[in-house]
C-alpha cells in the first residue's frame, strides 16, 4: 500500500536564511580588512536585482536536486516510478513537495523530513552561491549538504514491513460423517467456507490403498479401490482448528 505525504518549505524563510549566512561572512571579511568593501559586497546576498535573480535560480536548482534525491524513496510500480509519485507546487510563500511513499514510511518523520529538506535547499543554495567566488567556502557547504542527505535518508524505512492480511476462512462446514462406496464408485464431498475467504482447504487420506481423492469444482471426489475401512480428513492449511474427519467404507455392493 502507498501513502502520500506533503513537505512544506517556506520560500521567504529559506531566502532570508541564505542572505543572513552570506551577510555574516561578508561582515567577517570586512572586519579582517576594512579595505575589502567591494569583496564583501559581492559576498553578501542582498536585495539587489542581480542577487535576487541569482538566489531565485539557485533556489529552484536546489529544489530539483532535492527531488532527484527523494526519488530514491518514492513508491514505484515495478521498476518505473508512477507519474504522480513526486510533484512540487507553490502555495503563496510555501513550496509544497508531495511524495507517494510506501506504508513503511513513519508519518511521524514528515515534519523532520520537511525541516531537513529545507536545510538541504539552504545549504545547496549557499554551495551554489560560493562556488564561483570562494572554493573553500563552497566545499564547506558541500560537506553540510552531504550530512543533510544522510539525515534525510534516515527518515525513511523506519517501520518494519507490514504482515499481509489474507482472508483465510474461519468456517469449514462439511455435511455428513461417513461414506459408503463400492469398488470403482465415486462420491463427491462438498464443503463451504467463509464468504470472501481464500479457499485453502485440502484433503488427507489415511489409507491410499483403499481410496483415491481428487479436487473438483464442488469439493473432493472420493473413489473406492479396495475393500476396507479408512477415513479422510478435510482441513484448512492455515487453521489447524478447522478440520473434519469422514469415515469411508469400501464394500462389495454388487
């Protein structure tokens, strides 16, 4: 079985967090060298049109990267992910990411997954921001991104596989308790089980020299082969309490 979860990422909060991180680095660099005003200006992501466009592009690039990683955990049909297994959309200031996951996903981790996904996007944006201008700083955020991915991975597959529920019968009704047969004569033993249940009923013969048994659409056909007395057991393969014993007498009825 599958279930759908929705991750809510707040776009203004992500953008503000990225700007604050770059501002802090710029202020730190200015404190080291008061003449490095131009460098600090380029380091600090602000409200300038160019900076906004750069951050906007980094945001959606990071979101696509996030979705590509989440793809590993979505529910699939066969070997191909269903068309609607992962999608994203905007709801005002929020970015919604909808995932179709298996029932092994513990829904209690949904909020944690949303926060970790938001942190991943922020740190991926910072990695993209620093990559052209500061390799050391970019490497720092790349390492944080990897840690974010490890934490995201841990949010999945937290519950044990669900034991499948199979509708085995709870009722076994077999009319009669004795059969009289002649040699070569056939008799059909019918039975009934719970409505909608899986038919897991079988037959066991005590002495196969005296009789044969075979399944039919109605139940089991019993054929007399040698004179004598034996019995058959009609039983459920999954419920040992559901069992009926029928005596079989093969006689010379000629």
